[in-house]
């Protein structure tokens, strides 16, 4: 659909969306640039890639052909592996080098070198985590010789492009900044590519935010109330990925379809009082660029595979759509990597989606197999409280010396800054990076065995991604895998981030593998399970190792004939190892299960069109649950009653033109605000939401003697609570049939009695929603639509966020009015605490046809190009918004027929 300019344009957020590589560039702009006069057509077009004719690429052994289709998607043909990846580096630099350059400065904690002092705090935190340092260790000590060779070839291709291009010839952003410090991109290195996996791992790190939020909530809620807000996974209603299965106690080997005997690790937690301290850590973490999107419940994806027994093609169909933040350009880059002839010196024939700056294909298929990914959500991080003094930290009743290193942060236009990074055996001390964290642990109830608090405890971070691994090896191994066994071997090296991997092959097999380095925790008091910070001084709370690879769950050709992964629980409750306590709650996954089951019952078959239609399913589970209660409430006010009638007969779908969807989602948002949001501590409420409340330390019923304070929310809108995701579906489901539950009650105020029960609160929410939508969409409900409320903006993640308005207009696009919603299969997510603007999207969609790979389909959120005003900057977005998919040519004949431009790269 075309960008709709008539809908409401929300005010610019101060939140995480505006900080996905939030860069203050104003100080670095040359004063007085007259954009209209300064930038002619030649400047804008200077960086557009050459796509026809021939170019010299030093280091090639034979010519390489790059064929692009009508959407600019490149397919590369070479005779050796080294030539293939050298050309991949060159082509990605042609289309996306600005994105690559910013990304590598972010992963190395060097944004200040490009953007000045505004990024020093972010760089300090990133240097403390040490992503680039770990990536260097991986490259030096872990990766295979073949992987290193490919990374070197890729880097050489990027550098060959940079040698012949500079300034606006690389990207328009360089012309826009006109760097005062004479900044010029340095050479690309293999470690720059490896470090990108650390950024992925950070954004997919699991439950770290939940660990913080639970602790912050102790200022307002009892432990029992917090447990209610984090209910158990509904195993009886929403199927896990792997149904059944057992781990042999002796061999530690997982066997699908059996029954595990051991009980899972029990609940626990050792801290509950870190309100202000953990809030500071949360703010610091939110300043870290999150290229995938705001961390939290929204992080997810859909993937599923259906065996040939249930498809119209007779072979498997595989679908995948990862959910990430909408941005310009899309994080994904489509391409094909083809050896003209498969041989020992040329091993690849893969096509799919990858990241600019990283060789290989991340998600896609080769000539034999296809694979997809969703976030497993394994708990791979823990916060540790550390008793420290000037000389070291305490562990097992002994003082240990810090592990320290010095880091120098170069600052464009300013003096360099030096920081000291301190680490314990648990990891880097993240509290050193924020003055407000000096007293972390001041109120933490850690038991009688805790050491003297002194001035408080520091906080360190234990995280699997800070240990060198082999994930980059896994990328290449998957690209050349031929069957289930070679795929599983590759998966064993995909250590960080931990992903659900689905599989299908041209012989008709389907499978699932849970890979990853997932910690096994010690048995401290309260059964340490990663839900709260732990005492770092106590050996009982240390990690004791990792779950053995052979014990990780998998399925191969299950009897039901399909596999669904959408961030739900991986296994049932009998699995003997703790993967996490914070799964997604299975709303999307169960809907996909139901859609497949409805299609294949009585011998029905699933087609490629069906798979595509499933991806656009926008049914709302919470609407199906809550609407019957809403329509039964006796509303006296005709103005509100008119809106209530929109819900009568509604089928719970969230089409962009639906007035009912707009009203229901407004009611849902206001229900959550009244029942939960207004009762939350300020640290998790949205920034700018100010309430008059009793101080946090006051307990018991309110009376006329109570004093109230004005307290404003502090959390970015796209990460605030309650976010409205499927965890909140379960919270509300648990109290819907208890009309007098305490959560339905709101406080009495002078001249304003509170709600006393469920129906009063729901009536209150319906009234508030009616007036809210009147202000946003107008009085006439006939003009309401979900799409006008629920809009997607594509934002350039540097100049499009904090640059001058004119620059933002040059690089940003939108809005688009979208259907779908939070926790729907068509997961155009929004945060109910922050507003209706789209914060999550299916960042790409693909359906792979294993019977005929040339009949597969794909779409990207934006386009192949990262150059504003290039024809392929966002030429796929309108089709993406409609749910369309593009033909996906794979065979050499199909690629040739679809080709529009061919560039030959010569030695």
C-alpha cells in the first residue's frame, strides 16, 4: 500500500527506537550547508553502484559475474570459493558500506571516532563488554583455516571497493556529514565481520531485561504479585516445539519422542531490592545500539516446515519471517552465492538472506537443504552482585585481584578518553560505567551469609558470548551442508546466539535442532535459575558448564508431519536441563499449529500459497479472549456505546481498514494501563507518563492522611511495561473469571472513586479508549481504521534519528498503515505502554519449495540498496506491506531469465 500521509504522526520518541545507533550529528555538520544548492543530482547519484559492464577486482583468479534482477538483488557466479567471497565483499560494499562502517564502529565501541563526544558513554559500555576483543580471540584461536581464508577474501573485496571510492562516492551520508575531522573509512578486517555476531547475540541475549524488571518491581509489588505477572508457560494449551523426548541420564543424549524422567530446575531467586540501581543499569543498556530492535518480549520470529506428506508439491515447504525493528535499510541483504561448477575448490551454491558486512548466507537454502531460524530465547546471561574494594573482589571468602585493561576512546573533535575495565571471574563489572550504579546492592536481601555491604555491591555480567566460539564456522558449514547429519554438525558450532534451527531437504526430510552454548547453573540457595541477580562471592552460584550438545532437543521427521517454532517453549516440563524461565508464551506458535492442522485434517494439503497466507494471518488471540466480556458490559453513555458496538460480530482480524481492531486495541491498551501500568514503579513505566502516587515505601490501604507525590516514568516507550505481549495475555487470562481480583481494583481519590471490580475497570477502559481514539482519529467512528493508528516508519539508523530535520527527510521513508499486531502471526508489534506505532515487523519473509527451488518466494522489508534515492532503496516495501512475495530465482537458467543487469569483475 502507498505511504499514507493522512494518519497521525506521533511525536518523536526519546526511547530505544530513537537510539538504534542513536547518533548526535549536529555538532559535526559544517555550519551553513545549503542542502538544495550544495547537493546536485551528481552528488546524490555518486554512490550508486555500477551494475553493468566490467570492473577490475584485484586478487581474483578468474572473472566473476554479478547478475542483478529487477529489484537489484545480486547473484554471484565464480570458479573458486575465494573469488566468490571476494566478490561478495565488493558487491555488499557497493550497496551498503555506510551501514557496514557504522556497524563495525559500534561493535568495536568506536562510535565516538565518527560522531563525537555524544557517543563516549555508549562506547565505554561497549568497550567494557569487549565485543571486538572477543571477536579477535575467536579469529585467532577458534575459527578454522577455511573460515579465516573466506573472511580474508571477503575483506579484500570490501577494501578493493574502498580503494577506488571515497566521500559521497561511497554513500550520501558521508557527503551529509562532511566530517570536520577528515574522517576516512579504514580498511575492513575479518574481525569486523566476526564482531557482528556479538551484536546479534546482545540483542538476542534472553531474559536479562526480565531479570532486571522483576527486581525493579519489588518496590511496588510483593513476590506473589510479581509471580502473577510472570505466569508459568501454558503447556496444556500451547504446544512446545518438541513434543516428548528424553535425555538418558548416563549418556546425556536426547532422544525425541520419549519421556524425560528428571524434573526441571526449580524456581528461585536471591535478590529483590535493587530498584534504583538496576534502573540505572537498564538505562545504560538501553543506550547500547540495538540493531535488531528493542530487547524484550517482542524479539521473536516465525518459522515452520511441513513435510511432503501434507503438501501439494509432495516435498517439504519451509517458511521463515524474523521479527526485527523496522529500519532503513532493512538489516537483511538478499543474494545468491554460486559456484559455476561444484568442486573441491568451489563448494557453494547457496541463496538467501545475509547481513551486509558478513560473508555467506545466514538464512536460505542451497541445492540440497533449506534452513530457517527463530530466537530460542535461552537464558545465557546472569547478573552477579560483587563485593568489591579498591584492590579486588571477594570470592569464596578470599579477596581476588581484578582482571583489568585500559581502553582509549578517541573522540572526533575532542580529546581522547581513557577508561579502566575491571572484571571478576564472572565477567566485566558493568556498574563501573554509570555513576548511579556505585551503590548497587544497597538494599539487596541476599541472606545472612552475605559479606558486609560496605558502600554496596557492584554488578558484573556473565554472558556466553564473551567466551570465544565457532559460530562463524557454522555459517559456512550450513551453507555447504548436504543432509541432516552435516546440518546438525554445523548446528553444533552455532554457539551464540542460540537459535531454533528448522530444516528441510530435497529428499523429503524435515527436522529441528536446538543449538547453542547454554549454561548449567550451580545449586545455590533458592535454586539459582537466572530469574534474579545472584551473589557472585558464593561458589554455589557459579555456572558449572554447558548443556551437552548431544542433550539438546531435536526432532527428525516427526509423525505429525510438521514443525513450528515461534519462540514458544522448546520442550515440555520434563526436560532435565534449564533452558530458560522466560519463554514467549506460544500465542503465535499455537495459531500456526492450528492453521496447519485445519488445512491437513481429513487429508488436506498445504500449498505455497497457503504458507504465504499463514504469514499474513492477523487474528488476535487476546481479542478472542476479552471481547465477549467487553460486549456484555452495560454501557450507559451512548458515545461510548457506539464504539462498543464495533466489537459485536467482529471476527478478531486486524486488517488495516478495521475500525473494530482500532477500538479493541485501544481498549486493550487502556485495560493494561488501569489494571497494571499505573501501579508499576516509575523505572518501568514509559518516559513522560507522570502520575500522582503514594511513595513506593507506603503499604496498606490508602486513607485521607496519605501524602502523594508526582512521579514520572523513566523507560523508553518501546521497552516499557506492560508491553501488551502474550505474557500479558496469560496474566489477564488468569484473572478474567475472578471479577473481584485485586488487579481489577484502582485506588480511590478525592472526588474520583476507583474501580471496584473487573466490569467497572473494563467499562472505564472502553470509555478512555473512545476518547483517546476521538483525539487521534476523529469523532466519527466510521472514519476509524487500525492502519491509521498502527503505522510503520522506516528510519535511517544514523542521520534519520538524531540528524537535522532536513536530513531525516532525505533518508527516512513512511508512514505505511499496517494491519497485524502484537503476538499475531503477522507480527507488526507495538508496545501497549508506549503507543500504537509499529516497533516490530517481519523483517523479511520467505517460503522455500523443496520440490522446485525456483518456485520459492521471498521479500525484504526495504530493498537491496542502502543509498537514498536509488531505485532499490525501498522498492520491496509496498509489496511487503500487502503480504506479496517476489519470485526467487535460484538455478542458473532462472537467474539468467530474471536478470536485468550483469557486471563482470575481472582479475
